[in-house]
């Protein structure tokens, strides 16, 4: 919320694209009514073993989902590191926005939740 107007702030440019990528990754297929194929198979995979095999599988799921559903980015690279002590995966996504040369990056911790 905006502190003065109490209105919801609008996401612009890189922030909007980063939020879109995060939403694509966290959405399960069949979750959206009018686009049943939208999303990735990341959430069901989070309940597997926290190891490098699962990390490689997550990396492929994320790359495919971004290439299928986010046309504003290109040259996507995904780095997934398992963190068994935290029962999570650290996700780093590197990409360039179409028409720009500067590489963008964001990271977050992907945890299995109920």
C-alpha cells in the first residue's frame, strides 16, 4: 500500500516481470480456470528428497514454464541449490528483458508448504 494515498501501488518494468515469473513458478497447472495448462510442476516436486537430482528437475520445470508463459524475457538461466537443513531450495533466475541488454536477476527460497 502507498503510505499516503492508502492505494495499492502499481508494479512497473522489471519488478512486474519478476513478480510475473514468481507467480508462474508458484502456480500449479489446473489452478486457473480459463487457462488450465498455466503454471509449473514445481510445487508437487517440493515434497521429494532435497537433493541435486530434485534440484535439476526443478531447474528444468522452471525454465520450461518461463519460456512458455513469459514472452517479455529471453536468455533465461536458472540456478537451483538444495538446502536440506532448511528443507528448501534456493532459486536464482537470470534473464534479460526483450529489447534491453542489461541482465536482471532475482532469487528467493522455495519451501514446501501445506
